[in-house]
C-alpha cells in the first residue's frame, strides 16, 4: 500500500490496479454499493449491511474489525472514501470511477 492513512488528506492519483484491488473483496464491493446509494453512512450501518449480506458467515464484531483495519483503509488508499472512525463518506471523482468500474465488472467479480 502507498499510504496507511484514512484521513482527508489529498490522495495520490489512483491507478486502474488500485481500483481493481479495491473491488477485489466482497466486503469492499458491499461498501461501494451502500455508498453509491447513500454517499455517506456510519460504520454501524456498514457493519449491519455486511452481516446481512454475508449469510451468517461472520459476527458484527468481526465485520467491524475487518472494515476498520482492512477494507476501509484499502478504499481510502484508493482515494475513494474518507473514514473518521465512525463515519464513511465518498470522495469524488474517484468514488464515481470506482462505481463505474464495479458496474462494468460485476459479472466477473460476483457483485449484485
């Protein structure tokens, strides 16, 4: 990873590889889908969505831990979101590019 921060600092230019990496995990695709509809959401709401869509494959505590330590930092590194510890917001125009790529690759990646 280029950066380890999820702050609102200006990200470096994202590459196609960054976008594909960001979309390579189901939980990150769920985050992208939720934020595509809401543009901003709480960590708790994302945890609830992950648990609901994961068909009993994990607990809320595990979902929160993976979001905070893996998935949200990866999306922030790609320049698509900001996360302040409780709230996640989209970062334009990178987020819209990520959504466009997700829609083009949804059959390949298994996203809904």
